C-alpha cells in the first residue's frame, strides 16, 4: 500500500472512531453492516473530515459508494475536485452583477438595506392589499346585487353569465395590464429586495400567481395568456404546471414543447438579498419532466429531454436531441419520449378552448353565484350573522344556529366523499389503459376531470397519517393489495393522475409528497398506464414515481430520490439521490423498534394510535369549521355595514379576516405544543410522542402563509409560530414544518418551493431534530434542508439541492446537488 493512502486510512479511522465513540475501528469494516453506523452518524463524520486540512473533502455520496475506510482512502488517492460538469459560474450570467440596478431610497452601494426600507416596503404592500381587497369586495357586492335583481330565473341566469364573463376577463387582463404598466419588459437584471423596483415586481408577481388564468394550465389558452404577458410561445406548446412564470419576457418555448406538472421555471430567483432575472430557453419538441427545476440562464435544444425530479443549474444547456436527468442534470441513455404522437391540429385546439371557456362562463361561474345566493337566503344563517339581529341575544337560537352550521358542514363533507368515490369511477370507464389518445378532445377532458376530482387536498389532509387513509384511497380506486395496517401507511400529501391505475404493494409505507405518474404525454397525445410500487417498500418524502419505475420488492426510496426508469429492477436495496444510486436498505439503528411492529404488541399499540388519530381528526374538523364560520361572519357583517360606511369597511374586513386567520392558527399551534412541546425525537411510530407530533401536523395549517410570500410579514408570522427568525429575512415561498425546531439568521434569503423539514420516517422509526441557518444564507428554488443540519453564515444552497440529515455546510460555502456536495465558495 502507498504511504499516502495508508496515512489517509489512519487519519480517517481516527476521525470515525471519535464519532462512534470507539477506541478503534477496522479499516475494512463496512460502515453500516459491520460498524453499526447510520447516515446521521456518517454525516457527522463527513463534517469532521471537511474541517481538517490534512484530509480530502468527503460527501455522503462518497460514503455510500465507498463504504469502508480502505475503499474511501483509495478513492481519494489521485482525485482532484472541479466544479459540477456542464455548469457555468452563475455570476457571469447577469450583465449588471457588479452593481445594483435599483437604488432604493438613496442606497447606491452593495451594503444591505437597513430597517427603514424594509419597513416602508411592508407598509406599501399592506396598502396595495387593502386597495385590491376593497375593489374586489366592491365588484363582488355590486355585481351580486345586480344579478339578484333579475325578475325571473332566466334573467338571473343571464345576468350571472354576463357578470361571470366580465369578472373572469377582468381578472385575467389585470395582471397583463399591471405588468406592462408597472414593469414593461423584464430584462436580464437584478434588484435589491425591499426596493421600489422590487415593490413593482411583487405587485406583478402576486397578480400573475393569483389570476384565474392559472387554472387554464393544460389548455391551449394558457399559451395565449403567457404570450400576452410577453413570453415567446411557439405553436402546439403544452404546459401542465400551475406555477406561472413571472419574468415572462425571458421565457422562450419552441413549437411542440411539453412541460409537465409541478415544474419550476419562473425566470427569476432570489439570492443573497437580490432578485436576479435571467432567460430560460426551450427549443422545439422539448420535454421537461415532472417536479423539475429550471434555473435562470438555462437552455434546452430542439428535441431535448429532461427527466422527472431533475434540475438545470444556471449556465447548463442540454444539446439538441439529448436526454438528461439528475440534479444537477447530466447526460443519460434513459429515454423520456415514450408516447407516440397523434393528430392534434389547430381546429381541435380551438374547439377544446371554446368548450372550456363555455363550460366556465355558462356553468361553473354562474352556479357559484347561484350557490352564494342560496347560502345567503337561508333565514337561519342570515339571522345569526346579521349584526342587528335580536336573535343574537337568544342562547337557544344561537345554539340552533351552531347546530345547523355543524350539520351543514359535516353534511357537505359526506356529500363530497360520496361524489369523489362515485363520479370519477364512472368517468374513468371512458378511457382504456394503454391506448394513445390525442390531446384536447373528449378523452383528454375526462383525464383532466379525473385529476381534479380525485386529488382534493382537504380529504388527504383529513385522513392522512392515520389508518383511515387506507380506506379513503381504496374508496377512490387504489389497488392496495393485502394491506398491512400500520396506522401510518400514507402521509397527508399523496397525489396521482388517476387512482384506478395506482397499485401499492402489501407492507409498503409512504411518507408525504408522493406523486404517482399514471399519465404519459407528448405535445399532441397522452396515455394512461398502471403504476405499481412493490411490496414491503418504504417511500420517503417528495418523490415522483413514474409508470416505468424500475423498483420491486423491499426497497427504500429516500427523500427526493429520482426513481430509475431503465436498467434492472432494484430489489432489497435503498436508493438515494438524483440520479439515484444504491444504499443499504436499512441499518441497525432503524431496527430498534421492530418488536413493536409485530404480534399482539403491534395490535395493542395500533388500537391506541387509532383512538388518538380519530380524536385528532375530529379536532381538525372542528377547527376548520370554526375558522370558516368566523370568516363567513366577518364577510356578512362587512356586507351589512357596506351600505352605511362604504368601501372602507371592505378593506377592514379583509384585514380582520387575515389577522384572525393568523391569530387563530397560532393559538391552535400554541395549545398543541404547550401540551407536549416539539423536541428532537427518535422513537417508534407507536410511541405517544409521535402521535402528538402527528396531531401537530394535522391541526396546524400553512396554506394561508402563501399570502405573505415576498413580504416582511411572513418572517413576523413565522416568529409568532415559534420559529427563531432573524431580521430582514426574505421568504419567497419556503415551507417550514416543525416551527420551534428551526432557527434562521439575519438577512437570509429563502426561495420559492424551498423546504426546511426537521423530521423523517423510515419504516416504523420516526426521527426529528433541529435545523439551523446562519446569517445571510440562501436556499435555492426547490431546495430541501433535512433535520440535524447546520448551514454556516453566507453559505448558499443551489436550486433543487437536498441537504441530508446531519450535514454541516461551512460558512461561505456553496453546495448543490442531490444529495448535496460542495460545489465551490461564494464569491466576494
């Protein structure tokens, strides 16, 4: 053995022994099988190695690929490190990278903005919110009263249709007008957050993201809407993602391009307190897979393909005709264009678009107006919500009103369950699995209806993380084989293209964020296929599982893994990363609670978990009911006072509704955590500590947080919820799960769709720990930070990065990839 290699072995062995608290370790011992380590321990080992100048930089991917000290030392004998292949430095992307484009409130240097601009921006955003709330409420009230003035049912319907057309067209046109008036053309540039230019940008972004036009995703009309916003969209483009691009002038889509759902391509990013805008250019016949991220400054040539759960980092360009996948993407032989084309010309697209508009303005929107009139015509509801009603002083009447609202709420819940378990099942008979259909026809309309009707978030949130989710998914149409009930078979976020072609094997457990792909697309056709996840699997968080997934029995699919679509069927192994590689299926630490998962002990604990989860579900429904009733009361009082006090009362009602929502869910969360505070855990899913953690998930709500994205108020709300948040934090859409376990330093920048998740579940073991971000940290678009992690001051995580549990990112470092590895240091 070479002397340098032997010395490296000795030093690595010393470090590992210190982490394992052992006197010595065998250099040929397998980290997981022989030495009893797990990924968290090995992440700590990597962090200690990186702090030493006499040892090479080691990542978790290296640990899995070289699972002994001997093989690890040999792998680094003659290795030199370089930036990620195919990736150019992002600083060279922007022509104004060295100076600020916007000089808000006299700030002309590179220093961070102080508290005054931060405060002024928040005040301006609040004023904008109140103005739009007032105008929206005014239009709604006046329009509703005009509709109800019709003398006959036909007149009411005719007025409802006209009012619906005007409102829909106005809401679609408003973002377009605002964009051209406030911004003009988006160009490659950057601006300070909280500045004047940022305020205009935020107004346009908010209007674009809340416009009803986003509901047209998957329709030819969606391309027309993007063109009106300035995007260059070719003929026959199909966009299934509801995430609307913001800097549309920088987006170019060639003829026949296909963008699958949940793709991020906003043409901007936030970094180190700046908003940076850059182009995204996709050629003709390009395919972008589901849940992929396209950073600014990326391009794909004609006929190029990008796989699911992949990303293109700034500067990456996929040559014409090539297939790439992974994060960051790299060339592959996997083929992602699997559906033959079909005849789908302009007349077909035009007829489908006209039919879609007709259904919206002649059926859906008028029915909404009529339904609202029915609600307000109920005497009991009108009386109890009227501020001048003498019945408000009658306890018996109030009790009757409360009981009536409860009956109506839970009655609507039962009606919804009946509808989602029957109507989609009938519609599904119109589509033959395996048959290729053209887009924008009858069968395509059925497929879109199945997607919407069977993916109702309210029901999966209610039933998820409990035994009830199995019965709900079976009622939808899932084939769950011979279910082994665990009480945690599925999380609260699971979706699909169709439940009737979704199979999950016996003994398989699924965490949150699973997306089952049953529909395969080209730009002119689609096909539904059965997607089967094998038995005895564990499926981690945020995973896309395609119909051609090559995994079989007894696999562990780690968080954010890219499921392989070619090669041999993987069995009895774990898969991690994008592109994925094999890791141990399980480690000794995770088998600690196996005795609780079998026999009489499991049945006894499962019964206790079911009782606890049933009470949690009941509390969840009562909280949602109470929240709805109070919001309805605020709206009704505002309408009643509008005739006396005018438009100002509508603005106050919107503000009151927002404040109540924040305060209510903060109190709910505080009550739950006061009974049992969140803390780092390593326990069985049959431990009461875990059941209380599930109750925390169920009773808290994060949907309303989207309204605060890009404003100073979001950090304030996080602080109310228990997050340790520093000053001037810019949050453009980050999700935090366990609030009191997260610490965020001053001047951090959190991008859209980033996640800080301080827990994980692997089979029957649950783990949680803290996550800490230092000062000035940037989380890229779609980045996920796991538990037990520390990100040093001024560090950056690239887009779609997965920072594994236990990792420590040094100050000033730049990390990227899935799993994350060091990709350089932030330039000064």
